[in-house]
C-alpha cells in the first residue's frame, strides 16, 4: 500500500502567485481531509469530502482557497492569490467513511515570500 | 464550535518514568477518540484509539476515556527517548472529520 501521496513536498512561491497542492488518497478510501498545520494554530481542518462530495468547508479561511475532488483518487487544494500568512504545512488524510483511522500523507511545506 | 484542548507542554520526564498526557473536548456527542504521535518534520501517525469509557492498553500505552467529564488521557509507561514527540489528541463523531488539539510536546531525557 503506497499510502496517501501528496505533491509537491515543498513549495516556495512569491506572494500573489497561484499554488496548487495535490493529494492521492489510499485506494478504497472514500473520505478525504485537508488540514493546515502551523505553530500558532496547530492542525486545522480546512475541508473534507465524502465520496468526492465536499461535506464541510467551513475551515477554508478565505475565498482565495478552493478545493476539488474530481474523482476518488485525486484531490487538489488551490490558493489564489497566495499570501505570506498562508505559509504552513498542508496535510491530506484519508479514511473510509465512518471509519476510525485517518492516514496522513507526508505533507506539503508551503512558503510564500 | 467544537474544541479540543491540550496543555502545550513541554512535558519533561526521565527515561523509564510514566508520562501522562491529557485532553478535554467540548462536543458532548463525540464518539471516537484518538491519540496521534508526530515527530518533528513528520506527519501524524495513529498510536491509540478508544471508543468507550474506561481504559485501553496497548503495550506501553494506555488510553483512558471519561465521557461524562469529556476527558481523554494517554499514559506512556517506561518512557523512552524515542517517545519524544508531539502527541495530538483528536475526536470525531461518525462520518465527520477528526478535530485535533494543538498537541503536547513530550521530552524524555536519558
């Protein structure tokens, strides 16, 4: 099992640029989560999908953030335009709907300068 | 607003001692409770799950749950330097996402 795969692992971009983070969940998992981790705020839920449908996006900080899940094996988190305060580690996690254990990807460390 | 609270630490214990980590949560209908361990620069990994009141033991780890008090704890017996990490408490109810505390940093000195 390859686990949850995220790309890129590191991203450095200039303020104002568009950033796209990618996630491939574990095969067979139908629930996918996007989290953001900072020292100040800890691990925050941004959005989650069940069966490719967004269920709760109340954690998305602003309209600059958007997420899609076009199929069961791929999701994106987009920030446009990016700002320095978006610098954080972004994690994707997956599980089975109603399941008990969420598995995390290795994360994407985003730095906006 | 659903909240999960943890002391940020650091919690420092000598090698071989018992480390006690605590967590409280605000959502009374939470059903599932988890402890994740996160090493610096790594992703969280699940170490314990508990669903009913009482204790659950797995090796050197014991999770304790008291739903009436909305309280979860993790005991680590015979602490080792390799246990030094941040421990994240997470809660959820069926079909919803995990909500995490900010974590407690544990340092085990040899």
